[in-house]
């Protein structure tokens, strides 16, 4: 009957007109009505809303014109018109018995997506719309579209389709193979290594990325440009889709391998070797499946392949990607845990809080990955056509997270190189470079967070966007970031000036060696400036956030006053130490004697205490408030005072000439020439003792050199007196006895 050949086109026109009336975000057709329409039109399956919109928008003007002609002919014929009215009444009666569609669940975050997925499954089970029925219908529709493709109803035979696909893949593979051959020849000629070792250099990582992905990308771009110049054909499009999936898998695996290799330090080398040896193909499969699911959701591919067939391939590819992600999280949980947890011993020792936080992260990192995989699989199997709301954002989040971590690790790796010429010659440049790197990393992570907030449409993301995207919040955030980085930059500049003053690092600044006072004052000034900069940054940052600082400052003043009255000894130490340092009574490196009880070299001065190291190596820490008298032996010059004991029969003039000659010889000695500041001074006969006479004098020396000069002088004078036959008297006791006692 002619009606049965023409009414499907009429139904298509009516549905298209209804689609123009119903808003784009309205509810889909009921399941029964949709099944009847699909049976009438030959589409035979419901498809996701996004795919249906793409397929409807792809209808050509020629098909629309033929459908209008069919509708006009049907309405002109009385029999066909009556049959059409009867069929439409049947459709109306069937639609009235269909339960209204449940409202679409609100899009949430990860746990919300799982909960909404379970709720949707329960609703579908109660209403008889099971996933099994959905997938059976979708398989039937996909099979119908596959038969259409294989039989060549769309204008391209199966042989032409297969030849086009094979030729496209062969051309791409031949081009890539030629590039790989040239690459290997060049690598063998120059001795380039193909494998990626742990802890590589920047050039090694760049070379590995180019070797792994360069030939495939260049070949794909060449084939893509060639195919775009030719008419659309399903075979060539399928070839490009397969090539695109392989290239994407190669790029994703190469980036992950490079990111893993950067962490090959400390105790993570074994974990990195395991990931490099066994993690390549799982990562390649994850990237390839994700790219295949994305490519088959393209409107052009849907138009050529069919909405249901392309949707089926996209769903299975996305499901495979989700399952592979879960497998990777379980199979490589321990190596990735070691990458997160095993840092250098110095960092684990000095940053215990960060170490504990990373330990927790290392033990739980695989759980959100598994939740993402499970949520994606549940959303796909549920059959609501909303798997893209979970899987695609999850894959994009994982991809951009990997890229962000890769860029961050690469930048930190470049700025943490040790023993470089620039770091030895200009350490302040390295500090400025690290500052710029951290600023750039902050911008990268802020961009990543903004991308995540835009990507996810759950209630938490909407709440954050609603509150965090306001102008006031943005201005406060910019002010806080500018305050922190401005204070950091100011501290770098001031600290660089102080360190350059304390220890010049270049030959042209050797004449600027600091004095003793500068070496004493500048560390204290450095600490004071650091505390001031941090305090000002904290106050400005709190003010930028809108915190009222008046009560805090008033409370701090009261607390400071109470502490001042309660800690009188501490205040005394501070005030006394301030005057001692300003008056330069004591300096670092001086040899001092404090109150006759503690003597030694000054090691360090704080605002409250002084630390001494005595001749035995012991360290004495003395508060300034306990210092009453200080004897400093390290200022300007010192005198090596000597006393020479002579017998009463010695010639004073001859001994004086001998002492002067020994002093002259000592002055001419290269070892003591720079330590002696003047000629020897002989004061003459100083006193008479019980058994000898004493000749006294001194030698003017540099500070703290008087003892070495005195020892050398004594040794030389002893030799001269021995050669002259002058005996150095020692304490003696003479006993006088009576003649009677002598006879006994």
C-alpha cells in the first residue's frame, strides 16, 4: 500500500516540526513513542540527546524537500490521509499511557554522579526501563546502521570503504615508517640513546618525546591535509579516526613516561624503572581508547557512520578507557605510592608535616581514580546517554593534571640543578629564577583550577564558581598573591645585598670585605628585616581579605606590654645586648674574657646571648644581662710581654743586645713578619728576686698573635743564651749548717 511507503517521511516531518517548537533543553520523547517513531523512520533506536541533535541538524535540504513532497502527496490522497490520521491517533493514545519522564537528576561531582546514577537505575527498574532493554534496542539500531554501511546504501560500497580505510592507514604508516627509519639512521650515526633513563636531563626528555611521537604526529598531519583536499568518504574518515587514536595514545604514554622519569631521585629509582618498563602499553591503551571515544562523538563521524553505531563505538571505547584507568590504578599502586612518598631524607627530616601529608596522599591516591572509573562505567551501562558527563570531564581532568604536573616537575628540575657555573658565580640570579618559576607555577595551577571549575558542573563546582568568581573575591585573591610574592621578592633583594656584603662572591668585590662590626650587625639586621617583612606581609594580606586588624593590633600591644613586665630579665638581655652590639664592645671572632670566669672566641651574637668557644672546644652561652666586665684581647693590636730571668753575675748590657738581636731576627722571619707591628722594646732591669734578676720588655703584634710570637721569641732566646753560656737561674734552696752538724 502506498501509505506504508510514505508515512515514515510524513512522521519525520511532523517530528522535525515538533523539535522546532519544543525547546532544546526540554525532556526527550517517551520511550514508547520514541520506539514507534524509530520503527517508522528506520532509525530503530533512541540515541543520546546530544547525538540526536547532531544527527537532526545534519539532515540535508534535499531530504527535507523529498519529505515535503511525500507529505503533500499523502494529504492529497483521501485513503492515505485517513490512514495517516488513524496512525496519529494511535500515537496519541500510546503517548497518554506512557508514564511521564522522570526529571533529570542534578549534575553533581564524583560522589553525586555515583548517587544520581544509582537513583536513576532504581527509577528505571521500577518503571521497566532497564539497561538491558536499552542496550538491546541500541544494538538493534546499530546493527541496522551497520547493515546500511555494509550494503552501500549510503552511496559507498563496503569494498570502497575498506579500500579507503586501508589506503589511509597504509599511507599514514608508510610515512611514519619512513620518518622512523630516518630517525634511527640519524640516531645510530650520532649515537643517540632511545631509552629514557631515570632522572634524565631536559634535553633527554625533549629528545625522547620527539623520538616517540614526532614521526607519528608528522605523518598524521600530512595524511590529514591530504584527505581534507578530497571529498568526504567514510573509509578515509575511519582511517583517520584509527590513526588519531594511535597518535593520541602515543603522545599520552610519552608524556606520562617523561613525568615518571623526572622523579627518579632518592629512593624512587626502582619504582621509576618499573613504571618505565611495564607501564608504557597500559598508558598507550588508555590514551588510544579515550581518543577513539572522543573521535567517534564528532558530528562528522556521526553523520557518516550513523548516530547509534557511532554512539555504540564511543560508549565501548569510553568504557574500555575507564576500565584500563582502574586497572592501572590497582596494578601500579605501589610504584606510584613510592613516587609520592619517597623523598630525599633531608626533606623528610626538615618538613615532617609535608611528609605526613604526602604519606596520607600516597596511601589514598588510587581511590579517587577507581571512583572515577566506576562512575564512568556505571553511567555508561545505565544507558541514559549521560556517560560523557562523567567520563569525558574525568579524562580531561586527568590529562590536564598530568600536563600540569609534567610542566611543574620540568620547571623545578631546571631550577634545582646543582653545581652549575651560574649558581656558583651568581647565586642571587638562581634565587630570582626560582622566584619567577614559582610565580609561573602558581599561574599554571590557578589556570588548572579554573579549568576544573568550568569543566565540572556539579553543585560543589557551581557553589565555588558562584562564590569564587565574584570581582571582590578575585581582587582579594590577587591582592594576597601580590602581597606574598612582593614580600618574597623584597626579601630576596635585601637578603642578596646582605649576603653579598658579608661574603663577596666575585673577584671584583674582594676589596669590599666586611669589617668585624658589619659581620656582627648584618646577621641581626637580616633577622630583624625578615621578621618585619613577614609581619607586614601578614598584616597586608589579612587586610586584603577584609579582616579587621584593629582589635588584633590592640590585643598584640597589650600582650606585648604584659610580656615586657613579666619577663624583665628577657627585656634586660635585649636592651643590654642592643647597646653592646651598637657600641661594638664585642664582635664575632673576638677573644674575650667575661667577668674573669668565661674566656674564648665569640662564635655568635644574638639579640639576647653571646656564645663563646674556649680553648678546649667547649661552648659557653652567656646572657647579656650577666655580663658586667668584658676584657677584649682582639682590638687594634696586642703586646707580647716577656720577662727574662738572669743570674746576678750577668752583664745587663750584653743580655739587652742579645734580646734586641733575637727580636730583629724574628722580625725578618717570613712566618712572623706580618704578625709583628713594631721593633722589640726592652725596658731594662725590672726587679730583683730572691735568686735572679728580671729584664722585661714587649713586642707589638696583631690581635690574637701575641702568644705565637712570644713562643717563637722564647725559643730563639733560649738557644742564644745557651751558646753564650748564660745559665737561666731556677729557684734554689741553700742550707747552712753549724760545724758540729757538719761533722755529724
